């Protein structure tokens, strides 16, 4: 921030509320908050850029058809579309003091299911043991996923423990067995928060070819199907001494300082764990 005639007793201008990342579906409305405080009069304005950090050349005008700045400084988006997605930034200016820029808000517009990454082509389990088949849903940057087929008592993250929880993209996950929807046996089959299929104890009739089908909650007809995984069940009994083994590990990620990093790891014979780590830790 640039200042002129700075008074040590004057706090200048600072944001009290900044915009947060959001996930929007086609036609949805959104409200991006922004407020600032100063001893002098403040002018608030908004910038938007589709792919890069907004600059002064990306100012949103008063004549914009779908976006209006409210009297309290917040930005109202009446109808989301691909053209309105991207990065938003609030600008606060005080004459004689200077101008400050808010954090960049990433407003995601999703009309497609996220990418599904390949998992193991074949998994070998023992009768009476456990097996975990990965679905491989890859979250877009700065976005968390909530897979609605997960058991009610399993949380994707502890939202109450985060100051600014990342936005959620809600997905439906259905597992297919030999190309047909799997009939879930509630006492020994679960879909984990990451979308993986957990079977315990294994039965011989579980041997088959599996794949997961992922769709948007607000558009079930739009879906993707993962690569197939063959589950083989050995007649040998499961060994109680067998160590856990990872079947999915976090991929390399690049994040902006101050944002949250989503990571998920899964291991056979261990309860699935999902975590959020502040990027500046």
C-alpha cells in the first residue's frame, strides 16, 4: 500500500471482510463479501479476470448486467456462467492514504466432473480380509470435494476447526461391479470420504471387475467412469500379521501462501484419513 502524509496514530485503511473462494453451478447466484475500515471515507471497487490475477484494467463497471456492487461493498452475481468464473479482487481506496487489495477470490464454475486418475489395475485380497479400491477423484486447485455416498459419521474435514474452510464441490459416487451398480451390503461395504470402496470381510463372490461412476449432484446425467480394477480373492486366509500398505498417496501440488492444502491417503487394514493442512505451516 502506498501512503502520503502518514500519521503514526492513524491506522490508515484495512479490510475487515475479504472475499472467499466459492463453487457455483450454472445459473446460481453468489454474494462476494468485502468491507474495510478507515477514519476517512473509503471507496470500494471490484476487479475480475478469467485466468490471471486481476489488474486495474479488469475493473467491473456499474453497467455490468450480471454483477452489481451493493451499498455495503459486497459484489452480487445474479446468474453464474463460464464467462463470469475466475478470480475476483476487492479494492479499497482512501484519498490521501492509499489503496489496498484484498486476497484473490477464486469463483469456480463447474459444469464437468473433475478428473479421475487411474488406480491399481488389479488388487489381491484374502477371504476374510479387507480390500480398498480407490476411485481417484482429483480436486481442482483450492477446492475440496464432498462425496455424498460416504457414511454419515465420516466427515471430509472438521469445518469447525478451520477459520476459512475451502469451498466444496458436491459429487455423487456409485460403484459398478462387472458394469452394473453394486448392491451395497451395509455390514461389510463402505464408500469412504474420498470415494474409495472398502470391503471387509472379503467373500469369494466379491471377485469381479470394479469401477466408480462420479457425477455432479446438480447434474446427475453428467458423469465420468474410472478405469476398471480387477479384485481377486485368494482362498488363503488373511494373515493377522500383514502390515498396512498404501494404495493412494497425495500427488505433488502447488498452492498459494495462506490457502489450504487438501490431502488424502488410504491404506489397506487402516481407517481412511483425510486432512487439511494450512499452506503456511
